[in-house]
């Protein structure tokens, strides 16, 4: 069972992201599906976040992923909305459309239904795009209810970004 991060843990991670982006004078945007805007909410809960957070898009439907972020229909049709190539296309699509240096994208199956063979409930893909790096994605398998999956996804997304920022 995963430790489910509470509001304080998630807020602390978002504060760290904000401090690092502000110091770098860089902006971020989020493209979220299963988290429904939770990552953007965590970031914009912080006073002064307008200095480093530019926008968040909730692209819950496949149509929204295609229309707003440019995810190819073929990618979704052949690999599914919950896949590495889809979240990479979401991250790259937002980065191409917004005046930001960084993007985080997420797509997953938060439950309680929706799981399929090979992608049970709790399957989540997260991608990160940034300056001078190849867009990358990771697959996660989280335990718990819908809220737990969303919170664990937000935590992994923020920690992944912090790791990338620390490495540059």
C-alpha cells in the first residue's frame, strides 16, 4: 500500500517547485486528465504563483487531448489515452502552445472502474517536458481509491519535476 500524501506534503512539494522555477525565471503549465486539475490547484494555492505558473488545462476527454493539446488521434486509438506516448504528446503539445519552459502531463485510471487488461485501476502515466531535455514519461501503479490515486499522481509529478530541476 502506498503512503497517501496529505495536503501539507503536496503543498510543500508545490512550494519547492515554485521556488525553483522562480529562481530560474521559468514558467510551467500542466495538462491533466485523471487528476482533474489537482496539480494546477496545488500550484495556484501558493501566493505569488503567477510568477511561475502560466496555465493548466484539464483535458479529460480524448477529444480535448486532441483539440487542445494536439495529441494525434492515432496515438489514442492504437495505444490508448493512458499511455506513455499520449502523455508525451500532451506535454509537448502544451509546451508548443503556451509561453512556458516546463510542462507536466498526466493521464491515468483513477477508478473505481475503468481498468482494463494490462492497465488496471491505479495505472498512471506522467510526462515532463522542459528546456534542453528530451520529453520523458514514467508509468506508475498506485493503490487506493480515486482520491488516493490522484494524490499519489500529483506527488509523483511534482517530485519528478523537482528531480529534473535539480539535475539541470
